C-alpha cells in the first residue's frame, strides 16, 4: 500500500508540481537520509526512517488528492473503520474471536505482560482501586484503536454530507468505540473535531486558540497523573530540548522506544513521542516543519481536514503510535488534504470546480511549504 502511494505521489509531483516543491521534498528525504547515516547501526536507522517516512508519505498522498477523490474514498474509509468499531463494541460483551495474546504469541504492546488473558494495554487505571477494560478493535491496541475511530468521525462528517442517516449511525458507533477504547489521543481528536471548525467559523481562529489552550490545560491537568501520561509528556519535552540544543539533531537512534527494546542508550531521554524522534533526529529543521504544520492546521481550522491536521500533530507530540499506518493512516491522509490548495475553508458554500480534476500543486510557488 505504501509503495503504491509513493509511486502515485512521485508521479504527481514530477508531472504537475513546481520545481520548488520537488526541491523541498527531495531536501526533506536527504535530511532524513542523513539521519539514517548517523544512526549507531544501519538496521535501527532504516527502522526509524521508515517510522518517519510513513506519516510523511500519507501526508503527501492526501495533499495531491483532489476533493472528488477524497469524497469518493469517504464511504469506503468510513465503512472499513466502522467494521472495526463494531468489533470493538462486541469486545465489551466479552466476545473476542481474535485473541489479542494468541494472535501474535504475545501482543507486542503488552511488553511481555498480561493480566486475566489480555495484554496490559487493554486495561486503564484512572485512579486507585479502579480498572477499566478497554477495546482494542481489529488492530489489537486500545490507544491506537481510539485514534482510528476518532479519525472515522472526521471522515464521516467531512465526506458523508449527502448521507445523513449513515453519518449519524457511524458517528454514534465511533463515539461509543472511542469511549470503550479510553484512548487519550482519541479523546483529543474528538474534541478538535467537535470544537475547532465550530469555534473557528463562529468566532475566528483567535477564539479557537484561546478556548483550545484553556481546554487543553484542563484536560492535561486531568490526565497527567493517569497511566503513562507523564512519561509521554516528558518524552516530548526531552525531544524538543535535545533538538534546540543540537541544531542538526543527533540522527536516528537518538530517541524512541525502539532503543530500549534493543538495549541501546537513549541519548536524548525522549520516547513515547513520534515528534520527539523527529525533532531529536534532525534538529531545527524538524522544529520548523512541526511548527509550520501546526500553524497550517489552525489556519485551516474552518474545515474538518484542518482539524485533522491540528489533531494529528498534537497527538504525535505525545504518542509514538501516532505514526502507525493501522492507527492513524486515514487521519494523516485527511490532514494532508488540508495542505492542498483545493482544501477550502468552507466547502459547503462552494461548488466543486472543474479544476478539482487536476493536481493542485501547480497553482503557484506558494505551495512549497505545503509539502511539509
């Protein structure tokens, strides 16, 4: 799937984009390649390169799609996520035909631990004496599953405007599945889907920023003491601190959970954060790209793709699984469409023009940053 996306993106960029767009993409690949060369061992460098390349490819793929293609893909994407969400609901009734432990011998997210026949990741401990059993869906990972069904809400509301009944049913199922997954990343995405377009349209971007920061602080205060939240936050701050003090970064092998799994020292102290790996590996370039994408998400906040872009960047700050193809693939693609000139603030007020059948990248050189 990824190879097909790479071929499609490369073809569109070579055929229809400006030289500056191509130069930017090539430069980014070279920067990541330099990070591979600096890795303590080639295997680790390639592994983390792939980890960073997956969201980059998905983002570029979404950017080169037309609105017509996004709309046609919507029912398929929502349908696939819906199947997994329904399975997640049945899990709460004790029906698990796929054994989360048995399917992989011992689920990789259990880190060698299990409790009452389920990986430890299937339990959440919000307070002393309380244990919540979570749903992992068909991807067998509750935190990732929550992000997946939250992205399903975004796709449903953006692409199923002419299918109101289906959109309502899908939304209810997705919300229930997200609740049973008890994924903090999923909750963040749902909050942005509900409030960012609404607040931005009604009161403007500044209003969204003020309310968003306030709600974010409250949510952060509530969750920081639960589960592994503090570890995730510390991981991100470790990555950004290392990036600030190392302009060129330290290369792959500087941060990330994969280091401890193979017995290597974590030089930056950063883990549990996709952004931390990116930042610690390539330094100031990484800071500039993440800051730019976050700004673009806020600027495109009137639309659901804009909320998807804001959400995927925020979640990637405190979640390493935010780059997983199974967990957030649809989210990165929708977020990538927010970077396209064809992604308008309020598509409901505008008819789809004939130009939507052509690649949007050739409009002007101002599209260069959108490849980030």
